[in-house]
C-alpha cells in the first residue's frame, strides 16, 4: 500500500530522483549519456509506447525493464545480445509482477506493451551499429516531462495519503499559530471584526458575521463537544460568514475549520454522484442491494437474489446507501473519471485563502473493489470543514466553483471569475439528490424537529469512526433555500463513544441561524395603482 501511494505521487517529482541512475555505481553527473542525439527517435518511440494515461506504473515498468536489459549486457555482453535477439521476434516476458504495484488491467497492459518496446529497442542494439540502447535516465526525464504536461491539477495527491485504518491523521492534529489565525486576532469594531495592521500594513476587515460566529460557538460550548467546527458561506461570492470552532478536549486548540484531517466519509458521495451524473446516470436510475451499512465486501457488488431493496440514485444519496454507490461506481466509473471529478472539486489541490488551508487529500485506487469502496465513502479521503461548505456551494452556484473570501476586498479590486466545474443541468440534478437527505433520508428527523425547521434545505450527511482510539466523525454539508441559495454550510463534530450532538444538528442550526441573520432579497413589484398602465 505504501509503495502504491508513493507511485501515485510519482509524476509530481522528477522520476530520476526516485528511480536512480541507469547503471549501478555510475555518477550520473559525470558519466556521458548513452542516449546520443541520434537516439532521439528510439527514445520518442519508447515514451510514446506508454500512451497518455499509463501513468507512473507504466513509467516504472519501462524504466526498470530498460535498466535490467542494460545491466545484463554490461555483465555479459554476448549473453545479453543473444537473449535480446531471441526475444525480438516475439513479445518479451512481462515485467516481474513483484516489481509492480496493483493496477487496472488497462494500465498493466500498457506497462507490458511499454516493456515490449524496450525489449525490441535492446534487441535492435545487438543487430546493428546504428542504434544504441535507450538511456533509462533520459527516458525517465522524458516520461516525467510528458506526465507533468498531461496531468490536470489535482489528479495526483501532492503528498502520500495517510491510511485511515492504520494511521488516522487526526492523531497528529496541530493547532493554528496565532500569527496566522486572523479570526482569533480580530477585534470587534461596531458590527465588524477587524485585524489591525502594522505600521505599513492596512487593517483587514473580515467577512465574518460576529453574531452568527458567537451563536455557533456557543452551541458547541453548551454541548461540550470534544471537537467541533461550523463554516457558513455566501455561495455566490464565497464570503465566509462564520468559521466557528470549539474543543472541550483541548480548549487551546485553534484551526479546526481549516484542517483536513477528518475522513470525508459519505460527503465524498457528492463527488461520486457528480461523476455518475456526468457519466450519464440519471438520478432516477435504480439499483438493488443488501447490507453494506457500515462496511462493504466484494460480493455485494454483484446483483443477487439477496438484494431485497431497490433505490434510485437520488434516494441512495439521501439515505447514504453505500452498496448502491459502490455498485454504480463499479459499473459506470473508472479511476480516471473519479479522479478528474475529485480534482475539479479541489481535492489534492490548494485552495487560495487568507489563512493557511490544508489540502484535502484523496487517494483513488485503480482496482475494482477498492475503487468502488472509495466511491461509497470508505476510502482514504480527507476533508476540511471549509472545503465541505465549498462543495455544497458548487451545487448552489449551478455548477460553478467560487474561492472562499475571508477579508473584505477593496472596492476597486475585481473578484475572481467563478469556474464552471459542473454543467447547470448536473448541478440541478445534484441538488435534487441532496434534497432527499432532508426530505426522506438521513437528516429527515433533525430537520423535522418542531420549531427548528429550515425551509427548502438540501444537504448530505456523513459518518465514520476510528477504532483505536475511538473517534466518531459526523458531518453535514448543505445549503438553503434550494431554489435561491443564500447560505451554504458545513458542520463537523468529532465525538467520543458518548455524545450529545452530531454534525447534522449543528449543520441545521448553522443554516437556520444564518438565514435569520441574512435578509431575503427584496422582490421588486409594481405599485398596485400601476396595474394596467403602460
């Protein structure tokens, strides 16, 4: 698993640093390259053999094959030539499986094809003086440049992704230094929070609503949550209206809303659902299932007589039906399509913000069951509460991404243009699916509580637990009202075995209190006396 995670990040770094020189004991900085300008064609052919999506797995297979051929020729030139000539008419044996991490069939096939090209190049070396062996170092550099150009931002995690089961990153949670914590440093001036500048720096007026911030903080304090965070945004502008937090376990801890150490759990179904919609799956498409509430197994991906319940994709989103999402991921998505959607929604990418903001990491496996498991929300995917509110904002903004804003911009400063990441049709269908969570799904009870309803709210819950030590992560992300969104929220609670509130309760209160403080837009109507006049 560790090797696979390192290989997943390989295209972000020069391959030569990871694979080493082409021959053991050779100083690459002084040794002449065996790939002279006349070898450019052979090098180009070898690079081309990988295709554009073979990725680091194919790159490693090809480079290792070339290095092995060259080491054999150095050790025994005659034997190496004979072996290469013998293999040239047919396909050479595939690379040693032990040297390769698990991968999809397509990637493995491309890796084998690349190795075949490498074997043919080595064979041609023995047949005539006009060709030379491909230099593994030059090949690695060419592959690195090719992969860097081909990959979209976010397709590869910028660092190794922690294993949720073996090393949950929450255990290494660190607080935000006060010098970087604008909210903690801000002082109330009138109805605004202001961070005083220095001699040459101007004051910074925050977008935070002090009353809303205080109300949400008070809820978490009253219920003595071990760790909690709530973020409220204005979806259309990205203005952060609240970034509240509290930790009963570590009262001095700050920065919970911007840390990405919490498993995304079923919140990742928003990403999977978006990818399914883009793949042509309708919210009304049905699948049948059994089990899978807390964990999945490979047998559940097969349609059997034991499947006693059938849900549409929309209802599966509302009820957070893991098997439905796993089955549909397996049937309709590839690792590439899920990676691309996650990247568009800013996983594995930096999000510009006035305070340091952790990158939300997502490891998307290549093989079938692990990919399906991740699509259902059980993978090694981590999310910050601020990023969670931004995910909800994409659906609220008809598919457009808007970066978060914490400091009020100067009047003359233009705001960044929103970036379309979903089609408006897909965003509307996603909103319809998120509505099921509140009307018929996992948040139905808390949103129907008398006196605390939030009209036309939509959202998604997520729940997952660490075992040793036990930690219960519960999420709610959403927005309201459905047809004219004014606020988007994310709420997270990390509980001990005994708890008082969970993320859905805090999320509902964040929506309700925010809507109370933000007046609805005034609808302009003509005076009654003007009726019939033109």
